[in-house]
C-alpha cells in the first residue's frame, strides 16, 4: 500500500558532482553540564527503527507537544562525513506499523539549537543509552567553517559505533550516569 507523502521528497535525485541527495554531517559527543538551560526547552520525541542496515533504511516518527505528529522514511548510503541520503514524509500510521517490522529501534529526544549560522541537533538517547548525548550539524560543504559551541567534546563523525543504527543495535557500552 502506498501512502501520499505530505511534503514531497527532501532529495529525489543524486547526480555525481552535485550535492542533491547528499548529507554532509558532523557529529560530536556533548558535555551536558555545559549546555545552556534554554537549549533544552522544547524537544521532539523520536521513535526510529531500521528496516535495513545496508543500505540504511530508517523509519522515524516525531512527536512534539502542540504540533502534528510527523513521520519519514529515509535511505542512507555508506559513509561518515558525507553520504547519499533520501528522505520522504510518509503517513504516521504507516510509519508506526513499519517500526514494528524493524530489526532494531531506539528512542531519543531532539533539541534544536542555533549557534552562529547553523542549527545544531542535540540528541538525548533513552532506555539503554540514557545519559548519551550526541550533537549533529549539517553542512553545505565538507570543509565548511562553523562555530564550535563550548558544550561539544570529542568528534565521532567517522566512528561507526556512533551511528544511530549502531546505537539502535546496542553496540555501545552503556553510559555511566
């Protein structure tokens, strides 16, 4: 059964030499004690599952108080800093049903924080990984300059253990609290 995606594709075509269909993202661990309190005001609760790990096929449901629930299916190619990514909005009920078919899943809360010219995504993981926080920044170019907030620590962009799929599979040691 096909559902109608309410917002169309985020990236529909990947052309060599083009950035369309390409995600450029850097990831860092977070020193939670250094986060400004206002950064943690309103977060979106995500449940996301993985239908496939190679390529990565993710289904995500996002809930935020006062806003409509949203859902997406995303296909990602291999890579760390730069990789193919295609994301499409899908009906929420379809996404909830697909999460039940996934080989692994996780729950997290995402906070969005403006630092300089970029919006950072701060992910607070739940359940087994309560206490783990990862900050992500999406860039237009791999070597793009950005303001480093004081609350980021080690870069984990190229560490496959810190992909969301690996975290969903339980590959990291449980954080100490």
